[in-house]
C-alpha cells in the first residue's frame, strides 16, 4: 500500500513540513517542496540552528551549509560556509540549476549568490552576538580545537600548539542544544524524489568548518529508483560514514526503511558509540523510517511526517 505523496523532515519543525506540503500541492514539484520547506526554517530560524543569527563561529560569524538533490536526474546543488546570504537552500538550488557545478563554498559562493540576485546582509543578531560574547567570557570553552591552548589573558586565542592538552580541549560538546539541522525528503505521487538540508552548523566552530549537511550522501541523498535519506547530528563524525548514501543503498537492496536507518546509525556506532545523530529515510512506495543514536544528549528523536493519510503534519518519534 502506498501513501504517496510524502513529506518527511528531521525534528519537530512543523511549519517546514506544512510549507513543503503546500509547495508540493501547488506546483507538484518535489524540488519546490524541499526548497520551500527548508527555506521556511531559514526564515523562522528553527531552533536557532537553521538560518541567520545562530551558531556563531569562533569569530562570532554565522555561516550556512545547504544541499538539494534531485532523485530523478541525480543533479545536486550545494553551498558550504556561505556568508551573508540568508536563503542558503535557494542558493544551493541556483548552483544546481544555474551552473554546471555541484558545490560552491565560502566567499565565492556568496558572490555567486549576489550575482543571482540574493540579498547580502549581516547574519548576526543580538542573540548570536550574545552567545558569542558569553563564550568569550568563558575563555573559549567549549571549543573544537585539539592540542592547542587559548591564551587565558587574551580571553580567546590566538590559538597555538601546546605540549599538553587541557582537559576540555578536544572534548566534543555537540548536543541537542548546540545544533541541529533541517533535513527534508519529498516524494510525489509518481515516486519522484528530492532531498535537502539547511543548517548553520555548529556553535563555536573553527571558521571554515563545513559539516555533513551539504555533503552529498552524508547530509542527504535521493535516488528515485531506490529511496531518499537525510541526516542530522554531529556532522564532523557522521560525514565520515556517508549515512544517507548507505541508507539509500540498503533500501535499494531491499531493506525496510527502518532497518536501513538503523544500519546506517549502527555503522557509525561501531567507531563512535556515543555520537549524537539521527537519520530519516523513505523508499519508493512512501514507507518511511527513522533511527537515532541514544547518546547522552539525545534519548528521543522527533521528526515530522505528512502523507496522503494525514490532513496535517504529524509528529513522530
Ligand atoms: C552539522 N549536522 O553541521 C550539522 C548540524 C546538525 O543536528 O545536524 N545538528 O554538523
């Protein structure tokens, strides 16, 4: 039994589900659904971890990562370390549709976006500035550098090599409060699939850091002949295992979506038993599944679903 069309997204970002569903109803295009759903979170700053004004890096700047993938044509557009442009998923789609490339990064991605008519503006807000200044006052703890020591007198950096690691350095502080991402899958009634992600990454990241979200097969993957998947969590760890690609390939080989999700998570757990992360996936008939790692900071993972059997987005866990 098929329950297509389907929209499914990470976390309880209900308005994103609704926006994607509405886009699917009006244009019938799964790419519109993914773009509009992710864009809704960019505008609403879902959880402070998507869009502007969240996750300031070590210099206080917010930078964005996004990805969109067409599961019919296997075209992809991605942006990473995007600066000063709020609509990262829109820029990702422009990379896909207005260039022969797959991914643009950093300052050059922003220049491309401006050329395409996206408005350049400061992504800093009072809130992100406050998070940043509190972090400085706390002498840069937590931070994501290893084998370095911030100079306590200078409060934050310059960082330099030290013989001994301080207790906190190198300890990962990723948790449900410090970051999450919208990952969204849309499938139309004919089984056409698209998937995408949008995030502002990780609070206090080293400038230039790119997470899993814009990496194809890590943050998301879609192949209309097999299935689609999207991931959220500790991107530095998760991207090493391409969990979205793995889940899709497992579904291609006949795995049920829930089993595919669990297997993708288990693969990561073999090496990082308490990593923080989750994945959603759906197959060609619109059956879906999700799995998370029961890390200390994530005991339950919530996601949203809307399909032909529901009048409005439904929260699942
Ligand atoms: C990242 N995966 O940049 C993103 C953030 C996230 O749940 O998904 N957090 O690592």
